[in-house]
C-alpha cells in the first residue's frame, strides 16, 4: 500500500479512524482521571466515616465503663452501710441477750401446750396432734418456755426484723436513682 496513492475518500477514512482512536484514547484517559479522583474522594470519605465510627464506639465504651464504675462505687457504699447496720444490730442483740440473762429468773412462763402452739409451723392450720388441756400441772419434763426463753425469742425476732428491714432499705436505695437514697 502506497500512502501517496490514496484517494481523498480513503485518506479521509483513515483520518477519521485515527481521530476516532485518538479521541477514544483521550476520552478513556479523561474518564480514568475522573474515576481515580472519585475513588480517592470516596476513600477519603470512607476513612472519615471509619474514624467517626471508631470515635463513637470509643465514647460509648468510655461512657459505659464510667456508668459501671459509678454503679460499683454506689453498690460498695450501700453494702458498707448495710454491713455497719447489721454489725450494730448484732451488737445490740448480744448486749440485749446479756441483759436478758441477768434480768430473768428462768421460771416457767408458758406451758407446754402454748409452746407447741407457738412452735407449730403449719401457719394458719390447727394441729390435731395437740392434747386437750387438763387442769393438772404440767409434767416436770414437759417443754415449757421460761421468761428467759420468751425474752430471748423476742430479742432474736427483733434482731431478725432489724436485719430484714436494713436489707430491704438497702435494696430500695439501690433501685432508687443515684443520690436519692432515703434510708440509713
């Protein structure tokens, strides 16, 4: 093929083809540049979002840790207060028991039937095992409650009630909003 012997139509076809190829290459290069710039922009945006997400997670973790630490400190404070209250109640019970021992005579206060009635665990039901009352004196080996026994029972019951009340108050304080504790 001789370049010089081309007809004007053939030359024009070649010129159009070369221009088309050059335009196609230039268009591809321009699209590539825009795509590269867009990809870089999207990568930068993604990096920013990742950083924001990481920061949000770190803040949430720090806030959660702070809440847990405050709750633990509050629980420790309430537990210490409860322990002190229980110790005071225990000391009071021991002191009261010492005084009961010194101030009671140990004489019979409640007869055997009454003791069995009070010790009956059937709550609300009458026991059929209890003997009928007689006018005879209680046998010497019968279980009777002395004034010391009754006073000791009252003392123990008061201590149990005090401990239960203190524990319930601590539980109520735990469930109250922080700073709104109402019990000692």
